[in-house]
RNA sequence: GGUCCUGUGGCCGAGUGGCUAGGCUGAGCUCUGCAAAAGCUCCUACAGCGGUUCGAAUCCGCUCGGGACCUCCA
C-alpha cells in the first residue's frame, strides 16, 4: 500500500503523512458552538473528519480524536458591546445557560448519530477547562506576550511577530492587517489592532463569568482550543482540522498562543475543509441563508423540496473533494439520493451473491474482467491516500455497480471471477462502503412483523401471477406502491421489496 | 482596498499536458403479462482572448464572471 499524502494548509502542498509517534495519531477538530442548532454547513467538517478518522484507523493507526464543544460563548464582535452569545440567547429564551448548552449539545449529538459519525475519543468543553485556559494565559503573560488592561488580557501580536511568523498559516502580512481601518469600540484597550483577547473582563450583565487573576471575566476567542489540544494531545500533535473560515484569525491565533506557551509549533498537519454554498454563497448565520439539519431531514424549509435522509447528505458531501466548495441545490441532492440508492442496492446484491455461496470454478475465469475489477478495487486505497479523494473512490464504485448487478442477473457468471478476486471485491466494498464511508441503508428499519406481512403479500401475489390473475397481482403491487413500498419482480422469479 | 481560491456538458461534480472520471436528468434499445429495477447505447464539455508546446481543461499572460478570508462563523 502506498503512503498517505495530505494537503497541509501550512505549506500549501500535499505532504507525506508521518505521525509523530509510529502507530499513533493525535487529531483535533474544532467542534460546534452550542448556542444554536447545527446547519448543513456544519455537517461538512464533521463528515469529512469522520471519514479521515475512520481511514486513519483503517491504515492501522490508533487515533485519539479530540473535538471540542464550545459552550462558553464568544463575543459577537470584538470591541462592540461584549455580548456573550450564550447568555444573550438564554435571556431571550428564558433558559439557564447550561440548559441551553445541554439542549443544543444533545441535538448536535443526535445529528452526528444520524450521519453515522463516530463519537470522538474525547469531547472536552470550554467551560470545563477554564483553569487550563487561565494557566495558559498566565504563562503567556509571564513570557511577555500578554498584557493586562482593565481586567482584560490581550495577546501582543506585534511582539510575537518580531520573532515568529504571524500569518504563516493564513498567508497574511501583518502590516496589512494594521492598515485596515476599522473604528471599533474598545480598541483603545489594545496596543495594536492585530492583538486579540485572551481573557475578557465581564460586564455585570454577563451570566457566564469566572474568577481569574485579572478579575471576573471569561476566556477569549481562541484560547480554549490551545488549552484543550495541549492538554489532551500534547504540546505538538499530528492533525488539526476545521473549516477554512477558521484559518484566520482562529487557527492563526491558536498557533501563536501555543507556540509562546510550549515553545514549539503546535500542529504538524493543518487540514481545512471548504464551505457549502447556497446559490453560490457561503452558508452562514450572518448571511442568513442557513438550512438547519433538522430542516434538511424533515424537508421543512422553503428552499428544501423534500426531506433528505442523513445518508443522502453524507453521500452528497463525499461525492466532492473536501477542499472544493460544494453547492447546495435540490437537484443535486436528489441526484445524490438516487445515486446512493443504486450504490447501496448493488452493495447489498454483492452480499447476497456471497450468501448464495456460488461455486467458484477457476476454469472459467475471465482474466480481463478480473484485472479490471482488481484495478478498480485497488484504487480505493490509492485515491484515499491521495489527500482523501472520496469522489474518485465513489466513481470507481459506480463502475463496479453494473458489473455486480450483472453478476446478480447472471448476465456475467459469477464463476468468471476467481475466488480470490471475488473475495477481494467483497472485502474492499465492505471496507469502504460500510467501515470508511460509513453508509447505511436509507430504508426504514424493517421489523420482523413487517417482514412477515410482506412475505405473505408476496406469496399471494406470486400465486395470483401463477394463475395469470393480474388483476389481483397488480392490486397488491399498486396498493403497496401508494403506501410507499415498491415491489420488484426479479429476473430469477423472486420478488423483492423496498420502502421508498 | 489587501490576500487567496475558483469558472468543466441540462444539473452536481473528478481531473496528474497526450489515453473521452463518475453521479443525476433526457433519448433509444434489451429483458418483462404489465410496471419498476437492472443491463446496453447515445447526448463528448472544459468562461473569453493570446502565448508556451509536437500536443493544454490541465502551464503562462491578459480580460470578464463567481467566491472565501481580512469581524462571530464549519
């Protein structure tokens, strides 16, 4: 197997991935701010990094996957009236802050579960790590990179930039940053515009507040990730992921804070996913064009024509490379839905072929077909190793679909594959479809009783067809169709059914 | 304004200089009591203009269009 290459945002090129400790990988991904419901845009990083997580494990790594929950609330905007997002909304909804946090955390976990995303190894919360954050800020002050003004602490970017490259991740030049003229309140506290808050003095109306050496306040925008990643992954770790919109200032500042504290760059590989757009524009709260996940799943949104299954969204996202933008449209989603259905059915057919226990006879092997299948299936690994090219893996799977279906229909005899090739095909499909891409059946979970009823109807229909009583057989099929259950007469005379 | 990304067939999207990705839609055919599914075939695109090259969607330049970041943001 070749080596894994990942695109590192830091170097702007694909690099061979080598973990710091052989066999082990530390990965930190920026998690949600639980002050509201997750939307379609949020689904992208979680699904992207879920597949990366699963693929790393597939490669044999033991991965510690840390994904935080931001429950402390950050400011709406620097310098403006310091509003703690969570406390503000709590007042509106007349909820305790923690009640709100709990509600949206639960909802977020539910959505991740719907997407079949594995839970991270550790899911630390910002409020649970105030002490660590304060410790880190103290260290930064002691080293001379932080200064205290009126109970707030700021990071001295100019001083840092004297000896470090602030802006290396986001490609920013610090002098240009300073030229940007923005008259914002509270700026006068900072020595320089580029400085950012490590700790913020809390106004009396703030509900979320903690004691600190500098007074009552709350942590700054970026410190939680630095504190928690250091705590659980060490001063330097392998992968840090998140959306591209976090490159600046969030990740840039994380690098600065951690570097000052630990005297070593925190992250070896920065991986950033691109945005989901809607009508060509990024989906985000500030642009007011978000579709919440619950709305996607229910179809209850003016822009959403029908309910989309979480697996459809997962497939939709994996059909594109994670560093490309992905445009939302009903047409595209419905295309994804049909594609996934076809892929999944072929995958199930492949499983049935195995269960049928065909005799493999090596004397009938079609070598051309064999080499074609072997190539398609081996490229799964190759493509994933090339910066997680899930789109190409899916393309190959779709080239296999007609072959598998033809074997099922016996247009291609199963015996034209050697036992080895057939086994390889099944193993690779199982590994990638279920274990790495983690697709699941989009059909409703069928229960035993329903199965029994369906079998009864199928038997009756078979008998009717045997008598050429097409009135009865069509009635059964048509009525079921109206209920959203479709029957298919297979070529071998059996009847299969699926819920639409 | 600064930095960066991007423009592929009806739609969504891969694309490493040469060997027409793939999905969805549409059309035709095969199979079939009919239907659905499935299989086969077809619709062969790279914003525009120049340049480099034997050869460019792919490299370079310009023009036009779209976007991201520079402020909370996945």
